[in-house]
C-alpha cells in the first residue's frame, strides 16, 4: 500500500497535548508552545491541553505518563530541553519511556536544520520521536525557528499518518 493510500485512510484530526519544557517560561512568555498551538490548529488538529514543566527528568516523565493515560490525548508534542547542557534532560526522559522510536524524525530534523542556515550547529540538536502507550510523542528544540521547521516540514504533514499506523494494530 502506498504512502498516499495510508494518508487517505488516516484520521481527519489528532488530539494533541503541548508540553513546553522550561525552567523560565510562563504561559505569557511561551512563544514556542503558542506557535505549536497555532500551527496545529491551522492544520486542523485539536489541542486538548498545554502545559509547562520544569526541565526535571522525573517531572517530564510523569507528565508524559499522565498525558498518555488520557484517552483524549493522541499525541504529545514537547519543545525545549533537547540540547547538551547539564539541565537538558528531555531526550533521556522521553527515550526511556518510548515503546518504539522513530529515529528518522531526529535524523531528518537535523538534516533540515543543517540545510536551513543552522549549519554544523545542527549536531547539538537532540530531537526525538516515537510511540508511548499508543500515543505519538514528538520532542523538538525550544526555539521558535526549530519549532516552525519541525512542525511545518515533519509533524504537520505526517501526524495523521503516524496516528493511522499506531491505530492499525488496535
């Protein structure tokens, strides 16, 4: 079956939870979380929750577990905490929970970042995606430019398809 056929069979929308990982952002200063919401809604996706969590490993995991346990949450999109600083724990928190990883997300995100003016600094990005308890998880850097790139070029075009694949075995 072709990718086009899979996309035709995909759901019309996906219910999403947005998680901003930051020690400093508030609802008023969370530009990247707001951008995720705006881009999702423009593309016909539903946002059912939006949270800000400190860059604390256990708190990130607890929020992912809570979100994945909610029937109305079909995808969780995280931004922030993906760098290599000591406080950046998002990748480790997400990776440990994943049932299945989608390595292509991080690989293609870094390739696109490299090609779109970031250059060799793209190696510092630790974007990751996968599936946790039948919930799609996408974790991207916290900058608005990175969010825009990941959302427009990767997540928005494929999220319905990802959900179709997750649901296929249910």
